[in-house]
């Protein structure tokens, strides 16, 4: 059976965006009405679902194994792992990683998906969108549904871990001639990175912009917290 190719902002992409919005609104609505026990149970269910789907995607990437795509070094791999653990445990550090990575980097995948391959209902289409939607939904649910509030400590944590990931991944890419994280060259499909100049300029520009956006995502919450009576 021949599948048509996925096209950004084609019918299937718009359908995914509608599903994303409906799911996000529903999770916030549910989260604000839950008791602690209900939130714990739902968080663990969603955490297991996220982990199982990610494990399936990871196993599929090993058939056949290739150093080009089978090594879990994409930031999406880290974000999905953090999201699953954050939902399960609701530990502040894991939720912080999910908040920053999910709401900036995974959202970018919704806006400018780097997906070259068959359209719905092919496995690759479903796997790509399932992973990215689950991470963003986790961040939205835990923040606006369950009341997680980032701090400057959260900000420093995610910046430090992201820089460490970038250093390790760029080194691996250089040795193995891979391109995990698009740190060593731009993706073949159109993306926001096209606006930031050639390599390595686009890496530096993107890093500064992401750090600035994360700071803006932190400042309002800290300001609100400082205004509340102690």
C-alpha cells in the first residue's frame, strides 16, 4: 500500500493541531478539578502511557539499528523521559525540565514539524506526533492544571542540563558523523533555524533565543510569587 507524503499545514497537520488544542484545554480543566489522590492516579496513568509509547518508538528505531537514528540523543528523547517521570512522580526538577523543554522545543515541532515520510495513518506519522503531543500536554497539565510554578532555580537547572546535553551531543555528532539535535547542520526540511544563519551561527543564535524565552517564561511566575503574602 502506498501512503501519501506528509505535508506541513496539510489536512493531517491541521487535524493534529486541533487535537492538541482540545487535549490541552481538557487536561487543564481536569487538573483544576482533581483532588490530590485523583491527580496522582491520573499522573501515573499518563506517565506510564508516555513511557510505553516512547519505549515503542525507541524499539522501532532499532529495527534495523543505525547510528544515524537509533541513539537516543535527540532532545525529544530527554524531554519525553522527563515528561513521563514528571507525570509519575510530580518531582519539581522533572516538571521543570518538562515545562521548559516541552513548551519551547516540542512546541516548535508542532509549528514546523521536521517530518519527512508517509502521512496519517502510517506508524512514523503517529509516533512523531504522539511523542511531541504528550510532552507538551504534560507541561500544560502540570503547570496550568496542577499548579507547578517555575523559579529561577528551575531556569538555571534546565539551562545547565541543556548545555551539557548540547556539548555531549555535538561531540558525538562530530565523531560519528551524525546530526542529533540538528547541532551540526540544519534539518533538510524548512525550520526556524533557517532564519538564524549558517552553522555554527544558527546554533549560537538559537541558544541565546531559547535562553531568553525561558527567562521570559520564568519571570512572570516569580513576580507573582513575590507579590503573594508569605
